[in-house]
């Protein structure tokens, strides 16, 4: 599953023979997300899905390091990315951190920073609790996270190329809202880096 080609704009798996277009694919959401590029390991399925769930709920420290290192390799091998100035994790609300005992996106970002020799800064702040997005449509997800994030230490975002980090993306609504806040604060470019893209099974059925 990790070797599947995917859309560099939204991260969706592309079928065999479908050309990779930096501007997007037929499954890109409308409107397009505010981040300009996506780097991922694979679809949220099979062993990768099981691994991520173990990381979130069972504290799989070795797996956390291994998956972060794989993502670091994927980022380093993506030759059309602008040079990254700072890595920023998507922050979890304190209630979710308390329930899980950790902020996995922050742990992933710190490991990426070490592997890529890049600074990691908490430049995003979640301003309010948002209900889980799992069963919401993309339109509802966009409304759910609208203005749920703000930025701090604005001088570090001026003209910066940001690597925005999370474990899983589905519609990209949360990451897009984070990118919107950072671009409004002066960032130049935002790339989303995730372990997995959640998508319908038919998106990659031809590979199975």
C-alpha cells in the first residue's frame, strides 16, 4: 500500500496509469485546501491503519519512531518541495490529549525535526473544542473547524515555508484551516505531511 502513487495536492490514491498532476486530481475537494502540497505514506488501510491506531491508543513507542522515520524518508525523497523553514504540528485540544495521554502529531513532528534537522515550533493554537469529524460531510467539517486555530510568534511565520504535520487526513478540512491561519499570519507556503490519507476503499481497489 505504501508504494501507491497519489495526488500531490490532496493525497488521494491515483489509479494505475493516471498521471500525477501537481495542480490536483479529479478527486480533489472543492474548494481546494489551503495547503499547497501533501506528502503521505499510504492510504489509511491495512497494516498502516492498524499501526496508527496502536500509536494513538496503545502507546507504541517503537512504531512511532519507525513510522516517523519512514515519513521523513518520504519527505526527503520528494524533490519538488520548497525548502522547509519550520515544522508545525496540528495541535490537539487539551481534552483529547488528556484522554489519550499524548499528542501524537506533536511527537511525530519532533521525530521528523530530528531526522530532517529542522526546527519544530508550536506556532498553532487550538482555540476551542471541536466535536469529532468522523461522521461529518466535508462541508460540515469545514464549518466545524472554522476559526478553531490561531497563530502565535508571528515573526517566525513571516515568509516561512511550513511543513504542517498530522497523523491522518481525510477531507483535509482541519489541515486547510490550520494552513489558512498560518498563511494569513504571513507564511509563504504550507505542505501537509501525514502518515495516511483516509479514503474510500474503491480509491485503491485496483491495487488489491
